[in-house]
C-alpha cells in the first residue's frame, strides 16, 4: 500500500522510521512546506521529496499528516476529498467543528481516517484494557520537561489530550461538569493545567498536565469497585490491587471488615515491549485492508477535542490563580 508523509519535523521523522519497518507499506515520499528541510530528510532516508502536496497525494493511497495542528483540517480536507485514506496526528483538528466536517467528508468519500492517540497502543494499556471496567475515580499526572515544539497549542491540546482520550475510552458517560485552572508561563498558550471532570454516572477524574517540569511523568490511577490500578505509561508497567470476596491464590491477603472479610491480591503487569507508533500505523493498514473499523476513530478524536474545549472554557472562568499555584506547586 503506497503511503506518503506530510510534515517531516521531529514527529514526522519518527513516522518515517516506523513506516520503513512495515513491509505492507511502500513509501512514496514526503512533502513539507520547507523544501530545504524536505530535501535534507529525503537524502537522509533515501526517499523522494515532492514539490507539492498535490504531487505526493497523486502518488499515494494513504497519507500521514504530521504537521502543526492548525494545518490539519485544510490538509485532511484536500486528501479526503481526493479519496485518500488519512492518518492524522492528535489533536485531530483545531476545533470540534472542523473535526465534524472531516467526519462528514470521510463518510461521503468512503475512506478510513485514524487519529494518532498513541497511548492506546502503549503496551501496558493493551495489557490492561480488559481489566478496567467502570472506574469511579481517576487521578492523572502527565508532566514533561520544556520543549519548544508544539507550543502553537496549549498543554491541554499537546499533552493532556492523551489522558482525556484514555479517560473517555473507559468512562462511557456524558460529561456533567468541568472545572479547571491553567497558566501560561513560557509560551502564549497554557503550559500548566489542572482539571476536574465529573460525569453523569458519578465518575470523577482529576487531571494535571505540565510541559515545564523538571522531570517526565505519565501516571494514571484508577479506582473501581473491585480494584485499584496504578499505571505508568512512561515505564510501561502497572500494578493491580484486587479486592475479592473469596481467597484466590496462596498470596491473597485477608482484610478483616465489620461485615465480611475481603481478600487482597497484588498483580504486577509488564506490557510487552514494542513501538506504539509503528503498531498504530500497522493497525491502520489492517483496517484499510480488511475494511474494518479503525482503532482510534475520527469520532474518538472529536470527543477528546470536545472535552479539551470544555476544559479551556473552564480555565477562562478561573478566579483564583494564586490558590491554583499554591495547591499544585508540589507536582512540578
């Protein structure tokens, strides 16, 4: 299947490397607004740099859009209308309205569109997916050291959206209320955000994201009726503290209670090592080849973006920035 890459910045190069490892794809070439950068990358990877998007589009059946978020809609619109299958890095578009327009175009054109919410392909997520059911409370911290890339969007679009996608994947309920605080420290957009999301089914999620931290962290804790699950997306491991009515296994520990004894089990989970970006591109190929649903749909991308917008609206209503800094300073 002939595939081309639009945008060859840092992430675009990672896509190139991964595509070269997938035998089912035939690399047609690349296009970037910076012809100088495109030629440089083309020489490095021994591939063709096209002079225009139209030329790359004509040579390809599938295209990966790995450009700044603000350009996603215009590029994807053109490719979809030309009948091309499209992989779009997250966030899918700048606004939900743009995402919905792409959805209409894709349905009309009969093409596949997958969104690059890569944590869905994190090995530890794949290992835990069938063990997480109706979480009632979630606590999330995604912290990153400063990098000038992606400062065209807020930390919510850049980092928190990963956890928002995971959150909405597990909590199957409409959002009831959102409260949030955010701060712009270095860039023109918010660099730090703390959000509390309440769902109609009673589930609550607290999310914190920062892109000006001294350390990297990608951790999520989930509490559900039968377990506490701690996930480290960075280290690709997790721990499940299970609570059972009956003793299961010799290592189960008795927990005495007034009504009935419970038994605690501890399970350490290590996700199989793999390349998540390579796997999401392989999954996209399979969905096209088999004409099956994509793993992360446009609808998923739009739903995540809708919550991003609600969080940003809530930040616009924040009243006590000093209190926010005081409460959250220990996390950074």
